[in-house]
C-alpha cells in the first residue's frame, strides 16, 4: 500500500472509540491506516458532523 502526494483518503468518525469521544479514523483504499491525533479531533469532528464531509486528498507527505 503506497500513499503519496495526491492520494485520496477517506475519514470517518469512530463513535465507538473508548479513548477519544471525537476519534477520527483514516482509511486508504477501504483499509484503516490510523487515527487523527487527539489534539485535533475535537475541532475536526465538529466540522465533520456539521458538514458531513468524509473525504480528503493529501497534497504533501
């Protein structure tokens, strides 16, 4: 699995995460590859909930 510049990633809220109520799971080609750092999830999760966004394109690695 190779993630590079302009890769298309999907993200989704992980409501069942016991460690972070705002957890955001990152996926690449339908495979889970990690989570957004907890220090950013509160603000990003609010945006996801309000705008129902689920996709992201990586421009820099």
